């Protein structure tokens, strides 16, 4: 994903406010999706779909939800912010590490983190298609960029496949979780203050995790990984124990693979939602699965292709949405420290390393 010329980005910044306006007030638990050329909201109970706004030009990437009805869209070299209530858009950051940004998530303080790629020099001997990755923090007010973490597990040479980092998510206390892998997947955590990396689990999928996308519920209980290679399903993993569920909790193959799972997200109650294509029934779907009630199934069949899905966060889990504002910069590190002082995750007895 190469960035647009600065003059063109500036032109977008002037013109984005002209996109058609919606009249949508997002609620905690609503599902925001990119479908066709627009943003839509899906009711998680009924499956009803309502339009929010058209996507700005060159904006078909990942999305995340901020406070005050803001939807942040990862575009070609820049980030656009869309107000769900008015449909107005603006460019809030461009260039720099955003030239090859692949995924985006919101931190509890209101800042954004993106997963970016760079290509290693050919002399390093990495396989074709492998990318060095890093996590970069974006201030949505100033557009400033700051590298949070790089190296370590991001650059660990793979044993098979391209094995680049594929997705990221953020827990309620700000801890950043990253997946990478193809032949030997890794799920690891990053301290948002120090950038220190620690392994959660290595190859925990037992062959059922090709993490094109994954999501962790905000409490850090479960990780849901979308596998579009082995089982066309979403696998649930207990973060604390590494225990795997039967890898059919969100099954898209319907007896006629290959299916595709484009994206997955998780609600505060632990319900996972996946968006994808089921060739067996010729439909574009959102499926859901609640590990506590064992309830799941098709939420809605979509009228057009949809590639990204995100749950509107609960403001109780995101202090910025509760008016904590700048104080979050002081409170969240303390919450993160207290959480880390609690019971430690069980680490698998496999080769691993923690790096600063």
C-alpha cells in the first residue's frame, strides 16, 4: 500500500467533508462494516443494516471505532476519520509509516495504533513475501507518529511461508496483541508503554490457524482467529491457558469450500462475529458465536461484498469514551501494571523469546 502524493492527500482533506451524510448514532455492541463502497452499521440482535456514509476515495482498508461516533478508516497512505452522525470525513494523518500500514486499532486513551510493513534487504535471506513489521502509534489530533515496538517476534525468521505479522488488537488496559504466522503462527503481547514483547502462545492452533484476521475480546479472555486456509472457520483460544476450542465455532465452508473469512471481531460479552463468503450457499454472511452460551449461527446475509467488521466498544472499557480524557494517560498505565501483576499467562513449553 503506497501513499498518495501530499498534494492529492491535501485535496482529499478539503473534499472529504462532501461525502453523503448519515444520521446514525452508534451504540455499544453495534457492528460497523465496510460493504461495497460505504460504511454501514448492523444491529447485533436483528441483523438490520443501516448506511452510515460513503467511503472516501482510496479508503478500503481496516477500520476501528473511536469516541464521539468517529470511525477511523485505513486508506492508501493516510487515515480518514468519519463522523457517523453526519457522514463528514477528514484526513487526520498521512505519510511516514502509513505508507505500508495494514491494520489499525484504537487504544483506550483515544490514540491509534497501526501495523505497518517494510521489506527486509535481500541480503538478509528472508523468503519472498516476508515483511518486517512494527507497531506505530498515531495521535488523531496532531497526526504525529511514534514507533511503539519493532524487531523481536516481528522479525523472527519463519520456518515455512511468508510469516509476516497479520493483525493486531488492543485490550481494555491498553495491552496490544499481535498475530503473525503461516506455517508456525505466533500470538504475542506488547506493553503499550515500554514496547516489551512477550509470547502468549506459539503454534497454538495445531494446524488450524492461518491468522488473516483475529480479535481478542476486550477483557482478554478469548482470541478468535480467522482461518481461510485450513478449516474456513474461526478458532477460539483461551488466552490464559492456551486451550483451543473445536475449530468449527464460526464455520463458513457449508460443505463446499473454499470459503473466505475476511475479518473477525469480538464484543465485550465474548461473542465473536466473522464476516465472509460461504460458496456452499452462495451468500455473503456475518456469523456469530458466543462461547459462554454456545449460541451461534448466521446473523445476516449481506447484499454486497463486505471486508471489514468492528464492534462499537463499550465506553466502560474505554475510559476516553467516559470523559476521562487526558487523565487516561496517567490512569491506564497504572491499570496495565496492576493487570500484569495478577496471575501470569501459562506459557507453552516451546522455543520462545521475549525481547524489548
